[in-house]
């Protein structure tokens, strides 16, 4: 692991109105590692991801990617930074009116001056790398859930990003398909030396793909460490989560509603 972080988050805070969602988040992510951001629904992990990929501005703090604080960049200044970033959305977010091939080729057509023949070759290579060779003429509606995730992943890596962000990559998939997505993430990390940041609450995925884990709770970073270090952490909140123990108290209605919007 390099000493210099590729992504450095410092004193990050977020408010929705008067409610504070993230509270002084500090986190370093290093080149070539797979960092998993873990936590219960409503802990703020999806909000954190939206900030790091530039989809939303925090209330305060720094998000330094390759030496630039993206929290202070304009939309125009963000463009060259985002070209080095790929994003796999939770629902794959494919355009239903476009073929799988056109979905994957779209970033190349929008952000490069490559010849159409070269774009086509690269699109096919990306689909082949995720196990969807020969599916470029299919429509998203013709794909299974796992295939849609793979197609979304192919689009996310179309521009050969240095950093890949994945939002709940195995959510809604059966265990066999989910482990296939997990193995694909491992393959991309190892073969392409890609830095990968995964937001999830799926424990089976976490301990398969993670080099390190940052566990969030109530808008705070509760712990950062390797999977082994997290398992050995005596904090009762961490152990409750890892052991899948239910809360003893009744469900708080306000907390439940908050979890729906905070991620």
C-alpha cells in the first residue's frame, strides 16, 4: 500500500436542513485497494458515496482526489476528474431505450474522439471482460438482474478509470449471482490495479472482496481496518452488526423514515 492516499476525506460534514447526516468523517483510501464502506441503512454511507463521486456537495470538509479538493470544484472543473472515475449504480442504471452495446459505448462516444470502429472494439472488449461477450445487441429488458449489473460494470470501466465506485453491487441478486459479481470486482482490482470503493451492507460480499473496511454508524466512522481487524473489534455495535443480532428496542418511526432518505 502506498503512503500517499489516492482519496483523502477530511472533517466531512453534511446537513439536510437542521439534521446532521455525516459528522466529521475522516478516511483515506489508497491506490490499488478495495475499500468497503459498511453500515446499517440510514448510517450515511450512500450520502458519503454521493459526495465522493461529486453528485452532491457536503456542508463542510474536504474530499481530495489526486490532490484536488472536489468539494470546492465547479461542475466544469469536475469533468476531467470524473473521467478518471467509474460508477456502478445500485440498479445498474442502464438506458432502457439503448442496446447493451450502446450503453457501454456511450461514455467513449461522449468523452473521446475515437473512431466509431475503435469504440466498437473497446465496447466489445469491456463486455467480454465482464462475461457478456456477444450480448451487445440485446436490450436491457432482455437481461437478468445479474447480467444488468455486469453490463453496468462494463459501462463503468469503459473509460479505463483509475477509481471504481460501486453502490450495493450485489443487492437484490441471488447468492450464486451475487458471488459472481463479487469475483468480478476482485478480478478488476487484481488485473487492472484499479482502486475500488464499494458501499454495501452484504456481509458475505464484504469479507470476500475487502482489503479494508470503514464501518459507519449514525454518521460517524466507527472503525477502519482489515476484515480480520473488524471481526476482532470488541465494540458492541460492530459485533451486533457482524453477528446479525436484532435490536431489542421497538422500531423508532422517525429513525426508520430517516433511513429511507439517508442511505
